[in-house]
């Protein structure tokens, strides 16, 4: 069991992979497979594509599986073609919003300032907010990883009010470790980077104790428990290895074992 928290945080981002029906089947199976696990030990969350959110929220008991969105615009409405607003997500019953995933930053050009606007809007609208940060392969090569993470954290969380901190979760996801060409990260390295994230939170905001820091990037059944056992790791955020629901269930159980 984890150290700072009495429960472990485990979630998956479905990216652009599952249709509405596939999402609902997946969630039904996940609910059944994990029914015996007390939620005092497990905070389980799934981030389906936008079009599956309404049905997912209707179907799922969110005290068992929290449903989240993969992104969100900062304005409540406006001339922002293709965007989804906080009130739309509230309306369908979403509890969690992820902001700043590496693919949003890398492919869609999201800046730290945009991430900050989204984070503040998410907090204002009462969502649990999962903020993703991570250094690139170049940062790692040039030795600028600590600076990159500090910058991302300081800007993303700029102007977060005291009472909103309990809504923040952080995911550390090094860009070089994510996705099909991702490299598995050394658990000791991951632990050091989590410690650095906590130090940055403490130095910049005087706050870090209650912020869960999850690790993501090429997590799989083989490496999950070693990553999760690191003292600074409060849980895991998983892509590919969790899209098969049986494999996800096995990973969850390997962590809780
Ligand atoms: P991966 O994705 O587990 O497939 O590397 C992680 C992520 O992008 O959140």
C-alpha cells in the first residue's frame, strides 16, 4: 500500500481509441472485475473520448470508477469551434478533467499558459484536475529536465487558491516514455523526478503534502508494481497496457498485492 495516501490512484486515458459502445462495454467489465476491491484502497479512473462521456457517466457508479475528460476549454462558451467547455462537462456528469497531456502539448501546440487557463477553469468549476507534466528526450539529453518540470508546474498551477489544492492531482509523464515508441523509465529515476515535483510544489506554493503524484509512460504488467512501490509514487496512469480490460485488472491487482 502506498505511503502518503491510504489508497493507490490508478487510471487510464483511452486517447482516441474507443467508440461509445466499446467504452461502455469496457466500463461494465471493469466495474465487474474490480467489484471486490474496497475503494478505500483504490481510486480508479477512466478518461474516455468526449463522445462517450455522457453515456459513461449515466452507466457507471462514479464512487467505483471516476469518469474524466481528456481536455477542456477554459471558457464556458464562445466562438471556439471544436472545443468543449466546463459547463458541457458538468452537464454530462464528469468529475475529473485532465489538462496538459503530452500529446496536447506536442501535437496541438498547447503552451504552459494555456494549460494554466484550463487548470484554473477546471478548478473553478469544481472538477478534480489531473495536471500532466514531463520532460522531453532533448531535456533529458541536455540535462534540463528539472528546469522543464519546474517551469511546467509553476505555470500550470499559478494562482491556484489555497482551498483548490485538494482538487489537484499531478501526473508525471516523461514524453520519451509515452506511447508506441516510448522507452520504459527506470523506477529509481521516476522516484527522483517525483521528489523534484514535490520540492517544486513546496518551494513555489508552500504546498505539496496532499497532492498525489502519479506516474505514466509505458507502464505495463511487468513494471507496474516496481514503479508503484517507489516511495514518491502515489499511483499509476496508464495508456496502452490498460486498454484491454483484463490486462488493466491484472495490473491493478499486481499493484495492490
Ligand atoms: P502509454 O501512455 O502507457 O501507452 O505509454 C501513457 C499516456 O500517454 O498517458
